[in-house]
C-alpha cells in the first residue's frame, strides 16, 4: 500500500494512514516529550530500532511498540488534541504504522540534522 504524501515542512509532515490524514511533528522537544510519556530514551530506542532493521530488515522484538510510541509522540506534538495512545492507535489497522515506518523515521532523521555548518578552527596553535 503506497502512502499518499500530502505535505512536509522542515519539522512537520502529514501522512495518510488508513484513510486518515495524520500530522507529525519532530523538533528539539521530541526526545524530552518521549521520555516524559514513556520513561525511555528516544535516541537509544530509535538507534536500536534502526540498527536492527538495517542489519536484518526486521524490527527488534519491541520494535513495533517503539515505532508506535515515537509516531504517537510526534502526532501528539503536532496536534495536542490527539487522544491517549490506545485511542489513537485504534483508528489504524494492525500494521498501518509499520507500513509508514520509513516516512516517520525520515522525519525523525530530518530533525536530527543540523542547519548550521561548523566553523573551521582558525590557525591558532597552543604554545608548548
């Protein structure tokens, strides 16, 4: 099932999932919000998920739950009126979030890139 790409800005993306337009947002507050919601480290969870997926083409044992949690966190950021996680997930089919995994991860990854470029160190040398 191909996703229907609707709109993406720097930190937001709308994805049609199971006929529902879902707005996602990822920014600097995403990891903190994830930690508050799930008492877990978003960087570690996402890193573990991606490492396992890139090696085996499969999600780790808790990977679908991690993906759902990250997706929910980003949806809640985009729209504070999103219901609690069980109600939010109930509007989708069993594997709908998984089918859109790469788009969700892409938004997460886009957020992780910096927009600034490092400044070259000037030719200062320390006196020895």
